[in-house]
C-alpha cells in the first residue's frame, strides 16, 4: 500500500484519458515560460494526437510573473 495514495482513496482508480483530437488549453498561471519552449507546445501536443490552444498568459510578462492580476 502506498502512503501517498492508499488503495481506498480516490486516487486508486485511473483517470479517464482525453479522446484523440481533444483540445488542450495551455495557460501560464504563475510564471512565464521561455518563448522557445512555448513555441514547441502545439507540435508536441499534435504529435500526441491532440489540438492545442495557447492562451495569452503563455506570452504575458510582468517582471517574474506571467502578466498582471
């Protein structure tokens, strides 16, 4: 038995997977990511069979945060 996810917990059951072609929204809620990494996200998700939507927070910058509040 795992101390992190005991068999009786909700974590014991596998989570459902996304169907092929599902739209995956990508946000940066805390800190900005390097532009070169952001640029690779759509191709990476498409190679996995999904569609990608990058939200503006992925490109927002305000100091060390990903945009303002």
